[in-house]
């Protein structure tokens, strides 16, 4: 009697291994984001110019985005190779302790990044035109 063993696609295996590699860099990228946040706080306390505030804010946004991408990759890798092809497997594995931990971490980082994008990046004022073109 032959047993049927459902296989995963080759593309899912490749993506799984790629996500494992990217996910390994998460702690270093999170530390880089913490350093960028410390730099932004230091610049804010030093009464820097708008250009300096904007540069520090954009640097923090880039660091948060990189950390978020690594966390998402680690979450996908934690859910397993079958989760790439099957949404039900993905949902079930998200309910495991490891899956829930990574889902919470991804949500926390995404919220932090969006809040920073709304309120944390200094906007450079544009000059008001003296004449109106018609």
C-alpha cells in the first residue's frame, strides 16, 4: 500500500530557506534600530536644525523597515515550509507559542514604524511663492 505524502512546492522551499537566512539577522537589525532611535533622541535634545532632525528621522525609518522585514521573514520561517502554500496551515501555526510571539513582534514593529512615519520624521518647510502663476 502506498502512502500519499503531500509535498511542498520547490518555490516554497526556496523562499523558506531565504527567509531563514534573512531572519537570522533580526537581532543585529533590531540593535541598529535602537541605535538609530538613540541618535534621534540625542539630536532632538541638542536643538538641531530641521535638516538634522529629518536625516535622523529617516535613518530611524530605514532601520525600522529593515528590522521589520527581518522579523516578517523570521515569522514565515517559524511557521514552516508548508505554511507558504497552505493558508490553513499558516493560520494554525500562527496559533502556536512561537508563531504568536513572532506575530506580536511583527505587529509591534509595524505599529512603531507607522507611528514614527506619522509623527517622528521632521518635515522640511517649503517656501511660499510670492507670486501666483495663472
